[in-house]
């Protein structure tokens, strides 16, 4: 929303609706109503014209404003309508109640993979479920923080940068949540020393989980704002691999 100052009064680009703009246009002698103005603006925008070129064409003669307030209200509405056209947004001209917005359909939770192993389809479905359902994601994040507190303490002490720690922590959370979704018996708290011991990242770990982790690490390396350096990425990868292997071995009843 654009704003400028004029003698202490906010000038706001705001289209208040067709009834308001129709009344203003009629008062000031324009041959157009709001629907006609909208058509004219869309044509002008397509042809690369600016609002400064369009607005004067809406009146056969220069309008005579009965008060500064009427002038301000007219231009606020016209410029608000122009902004909507410029941004490609739909413009609702008819009066009456707005139709209800369609409800966002959340992804359902994936079916458990226990007693087998997760597939690529499972990790994709689990990711979408966690992404779509903020409440469920927050609940599982708290569960991860509580159950794997010792693991997170070891991760915190691993000497990563803030960006590296954030990537490792969130990725291990996602993998933990995926495993809990697919393994109803749940996971045990893992031994935090696994992050320090060589060889603990070795298979067997399901390929679908390994591939998911690798894709997330690749995205972290390519991040536009805070990309991980090659050295930091290698350290994060090792810690995530060791943590993932420990989480997989921590399935209860496996």
C-alpha cells in the first residue's frame, strides 16, 4: 500500500469499491463508470501507459472539485484501482457478500511403514504433512526437543556455525518426525556420543531417508541468503548421517 504525506493527512492508494467510485465519477462529470475505468486501465497497462497518462482521459474536461476532500478521495480510489490492475489482482465490482474462500486442504498423515522401511513416497508424503500442518509440526518439534535433548546438546557442542547448526538441527527433527509417523511404537532417546564416534554413520539406513537428507543438504549449500561452505557442509553431513543412523536404530521394538 503506497502512502505519502500531505499536510499531515495520509494519502492512501485504496479502491473502496464500485459504488464509491461510481458516485465520485458521476459527481465530477466523467462519462465512465467503474467498469469502464477498469477496462480503460487494463488496456493502458497492456500498452505500457502510466496512470498519469490514463487518469486525465477519464474526463472530457478538467474536473472541478467541490472540495479538497473529494479530490483526495477520487485519486485515492483511482490509484488504488490502478495498483490492483498493475499487480494483476482480480477486481470485484458487484456489491453484496463475498463468496467464501475455499478452505486449504491439508495433506493427510502418511500410512505407517512399520514393520518395513520407508519409501520415497513415504518421505514425500510425510514432508508434505509436516509442511501443511503447522500445529502438528510444532507438536512434533517439541517432542523431538524433549526426547532427544541429549543429542541436541551434543550437536550444540559440535562447533558448527549458526547456519550449520540450524540446518543440522531442523533436518534431524524432520527425520525424527518421519520415523515417528512411520513407526507407531516410537523412538528411544539416542546416545549423544554417536555424533563423536567414527563409523556410526555407516549403513544400514533406508535409502529413502538418506536421499531425503542429501537433498536437504544440497538445498542448504545452494541457499541464496546463507549458503553453507563446502567445509561446513561436510561437517553437517557427517553429523546428520550419524544422527540419522542412531535414530533409525532407536526404533522401539525393532
